[in-house]
């Protein structure tokens, strides 16, 4: 039997309540009459709907970062202190509203690799709830949702762009298959991207990079030379 990794979290009343609030937030988001014309904000909107029940109350506390970290853990979501701080800074001095959290994600996701990666993993973690909430709107179907999420993820770049096809495929699966495929994607998340870059006339020579680990994992290496940059004698290997 395939299980949801959030099942353990559901053993506490606080976590159950938080998960229900996240589901309600997603339902409200997808019931927006303009949702089919809102693909550009689909990814930030989904993240804000899930996480506002955590960030909203936390903003009213003197230890907001700790409160956010603890709340995320209840949903089996992990953000680094750096990502939490950047989101909180974007919200500082603004009304405690979900739209402000959407704006914060819109600003941060395309610019911050770490926040992008962690937010991508958070979205994948909650994808069963996302699909369930979206399909409660009879005007939506899983084909639209899959394509919309894939398009929105691609727009953000970095890790989100890389997992866009997998998320589109996840949405098309039935519940048990979705959970199994989602769990597999999360278990193999440790995608390692090593990059050697030369730009603006710079030169990189004799650089070596090695990935050590499971060859079946999602590992990637690349070399990039732009704007008259030059790479010579560089070596990348996977062991």
C-alpha cells in the first residue's frame, strides 16, 4: 500500500488542523472565477495558498522564522533559514494577506536558486492536495491543471523548470499511482547539478568536478561558455 509521507504528521491535532487549512486555501484559490486566465500566477498562488496558514500567523509573533520553520515541518516541508528570511523580509511592514505572499514568491522564485528548489519540493509534496482542490472546480480538469503547472514551473526556471514535465505527468495519474510517483520523485530529489561557467571573456582551464553517489539518481553536469568565455582542459565525471 502506498502511503503519504504526511501521514505521520497527521498524528498530531495541530498538524491535522494546519493541513486542513492548507486544503481550504487551495480550494479558495482554485474557485477563483478567473483561475483559467491566471496561469502566470498559478505556481506562486498554489504555494501561497498552502503556506499562508503558516506565514500569516507567524508574522504576528516576535519569533516569526521559528514559527514558520515549525509550521512547515508539520507538513513535511523544509525551507532553509535563508529562504524563510527572504520571504519574511518581503512581507515585512505589509498587510498580512495571501496576495502579499503571492507577490513575495513571484519576486523570489526566478532569482533565488535555493528558494526555487525548496519551493519546487514543497509543491511536489503537496501535489495530491493541489489536484484534489483544483478538480473540485467543475470548470477545471487534470489536463488543464497539468499543463498550467508545467507552464508556470517552466517560467520560474532552475529546479522548477526541470521538474515541470514530471509534475504534469503526476497530475494525470490516479490517486494511488500519484502518491507512488510523487514519493519516488521526492526520494530521488537529490539532483546534483555541477556547472563550469566562463563568461565575459573569462577563461576556465583544467577544472575538475566529480559527482559521487547513486548513478540512478537525477544527476547532471554541464559546461557553459558565453560572451567570449573560454573553457579548456575541464573535466566532469560521475562515479
